[in-house]
């Protein structure tokens, strides 16, 4: 079996613009002081709590546990916070509304009871709008709408009837519509030789927020191909352009003629990519019309990449040749570089290859790309980056324990790290290793008032100086941390526990940290 590990090189420095960074106001508008109502804090998916002024580099070292709420399972989602309440699901199949001040439960619901699907759970951040909470589920691939006041079900909608379909991407809501991507477990099911691999196709769906009616559905791969799951982070919205940006994963299978063509291409990645159908939008950033779902542009950034869990765990369903499994592990993030006539709107995303890409928002052309750290099937870059007025913050998981050199220190490590990139050029400004040697740093990041917050699979949470990368504060959790925190009015809400692909340790706590 031949495995192909092509990675497109970082695009030339001549394209990089020495520009200052400015967040686009129309799409990066925060959810408001005292609120965190979507996965990435805002429609631009920046994970930047720009309204936070209580915590900063000078006092974050004094953070202490305010309260800790015990759940029925792992807490891998960033919680949503609104009007003094915290909303989140757990791995035990519960959905909670807690009092943000005390941690006392206001109501608890069982997701299986809401969907009617046995064993249904969620790992996504709820999207809040008015008195409605929107949440995607794993088993059954349902989107549900719940009344935030009572926890009562308002509507439910199955987004894909494929038995392996799931929703791991967090939804966003705007203008009376809910937007979300659809993924699947089929890539993992393929490790079982008895499973008839493969038939799932990834998609992006827009629903009516009031009724749950599907307004449009856009598949990411054509008939005859499988995969193209839309699973990482959340979509981002550009209201000025009326455009939705999403990222996609790898193919599971391709037609036999394509496999033969790729085999014949040998070590020529350009020839191999030419074997794929033009509308096989894998390992790509897509720009879609908000109203219709029509494709505005797509930028495929890996080339050929057919892969299943059989390539990792063993089994007959590993494609031959196989790709490197270099999905986009994060959703798209919107930011703007430059001043005056030099301003340029960009969309960025992190890939499991370890590369962060910055593209022109109008046509998808590559402006710059940076290899931040080692790639791998489990990252590379996963789940979510953060962006403030001057830097992009990127986690590197490095599940393969590959040695690499941190910049500018020159330290050589073989575990996870956090990095800050210049938003105009992609230059690495600093890199900080996880304080626990051997640990992976895979979860989404949050930046607020000069502090970067990141969790570790070691079972710790950390706060770093956003300007220097210095670790300012650390605290043990009760299990691996693959969730991002919500930082609201001086309180950091953070979940613990993660178990997947044989990595991570269980935990079942939502923590609230604040100053004594």
C-alpha cells in the first residue's frame, strides 16, 4: 500500500504584505459584554473576547476556582454564556443551564429525550439567540432548538439520514438562519473490515431558525466520492459579502479510476491533484452564498488525500494509494490586514498538516502560509485558533511526537506548543512549549485583554502573556482539556475531560475561575 504525504509549501514571501492588523468590525462584532453566544465568540470566529477588561497579564496569575460543577461525562465544548447563565452539553448525554454566579443548575435535559434517539450526545457549543438555544448532536445528526427559559424542545431536524452521520461542528445563527456542517463516524467505522465502506458525503446546511426547515444543503464532494466532512470549529460569516466560510476534511474513498490515475502520477502532486474531480472540495476552504449556498469559490490546499481509520488502526479499507489525512482541523477565521487603501480582508484556517493558511476573502488566493509545527492524523492544528488586533494564536498537538525547533528560542521539543503569528506576514513571533513534556495541545484557544488561554491533554489549563508567550498561570483540571474557555466579565468558564482515538483522560467538571 502506497501512502502519499504531499504538503503544499508555504507560499512565497513576495506575496506577504507587511501590513498592520485590524479586525473587520462588521463580522468580528462581539456578542456583547457579559455574553459568549457562539463557539468562536463572534461571527468572524476569532475566539477574541474583546469586551473583557477585568482579567489581564497583571492579575491573571491570581485566578482561583470560584465553583466547580460535576457532570455526567466529559466536557469537550466551549460553554455559552448569556444573561447570567452558562449552557453546555456533556459526554453523558446531558444539556445544562447553570447559574453563572454560583454554578447551581437551573435546568438539566437529556439529549436523547429531546431527539428521540437512544444514546444521543453532543460535543458542540450551543448557539444562543433570543430565548432559543441551537445544538447539534452526534448519533442521529440532529439540530435541535431548545427554549433557554425552560429547556423545552422547540423543534428538531435530522440533517443527514446516513447512519454514520454526526454533527461535531458548532452552529452559528444570524438573520433568522442557523448554519452548520455535517460530519460522520464512517472514517472510523472503516477500521472494521465487516463495515461496507464508504458512502457518506459531507455537507453544509442552512436552516430556518424559527422552524428548523432546511433552506439549503451544499455537498462538499460529488457523487462517486465520499468524505469531505465539515467537522472543525464553526463556520464564519462575512455580512458585507453575504458569504459563509467553511473548511473541509479528506476523502474516504475515490472512484477506482482516480486511484489508478494517482498511482500513475507517482511523485508529482500536481498531476495527482488533476486526477480529482473539480468539485471534489476536500481539505479546502469554501466560500458560500449565505442566502442560497451557491459556491463562490473553493481553494483545495492539499491535493489528493483519501484516508480512513483503517490506515491508522489497520484494516482492509485503507485506500491505496492513501493520503496523509490532512483535514482542516479548525473552522475559518476572518481578519483584515492593512490600513486605508492597503487594507485586505483575509480568511484563515489551520490544517492538521501543521500549516496555517491566510487567503484573500474575495477569491481564495493564498496570501501567506506558515508551517507552525509538525502535522499528523490527530494534529497538527485542531479545533480552533484565536485572533486579536495583532496576532494569530495557534495550538500544535504533535501527536506523532516529532522533534521540531521552537522560534525564536531554538529549543527542540517533541510535544505540543502554542504559537503567535504575525497576521500580515505569517511570521512566527513566539512559540511556547506545553509546560508538561510529552503533552498535546489540541483544543481551541481564547484570547482576552492580552491573555491567551489554552488547555492541555496533560490535564491542566494555562494562561499565557499574549505578547510574549510567557506562562502566567496554570491550574490542574480533573482530566484532559480539549475544550476552549469562555471568558466573560472576569470569569473563565472551562470544561475538562476528553477521550478519543485512544488518547486523553476522563474528566467531568465545568470550572469557573475568577479573582479572589
